[in-house]
C-alpha cells in the first residue's frame, strides 16, 4: 500500500514539475489501449499543405502508339536537360557501361526499380507498346521489354 501511494505521489509531483516547465504529460490510457472501448479513434487535425499544386500528367501522356516506327528512334543523343532524382545503384555484379542503340540490355537492368514510369517528368517521349524507359546511371534507355534491345538512348538525363 505504501509503495503504491509513494509511486502515485512521485508521479503527481513529476507531472506538476514538468507541467510548470511547459512540458505536457499524457495520461496513460487504461489497460494499455488507445481510445476507450466503443469511442471513435480521433486523428490529428491537419489541413495539409497550402499553396501547393500537384504536378499533373500532361493530356495523353499514357497513350502509347500501337505500332513502332523503328526508323524514328534508332539513335543516341545527349539530353537537353538534366534532372536530380537521387542516387543510382547498379545491379549487383555489373559494371558501368555506355549503352547504345542495338545493344541488348541484361534483364537485371530492367527490374522494377530501374523502370521510369513517369517519363514525361523527364521530357522523355511516350514509349510505344512493348517498350519501356529504364535508368542506367545518368542515362535513360528505351528498351524492348521482350528482348532487352536498346531502341534509343538519351545520355545525361539524370545528374
């Protein structure tokens, strides 16, 4: 009995001291639960950011051409602009290589973490059906998803 009284007294004293210092102490909910049984859980009220406009996709960004005019691609060129999007980690066991049109990109390079799904943000063309943009270091490669053949390369897209 004395021990429980001592504990409650010291807890009350600590709350009083911390409360006086501007520090709020939350009371522990009964039986380790959150909201009382049957009461709706209340989250923190937050309106969200103000003055922020989400970047929206341009009209037709995902309308992929059904046929491929391979002659319209088949080239490698330097990107007009570079984007900073974070570090790049090459697949395990592979070394840096400057890929070019016609080469076959190993399957490890077109795993989901290397696909560029929001290609329009980086001024990349809409890939035709059966093709995807992938990142390799600072370059963006347009590859055939059946064979891994590189159809086009834009060097220096990512800084």
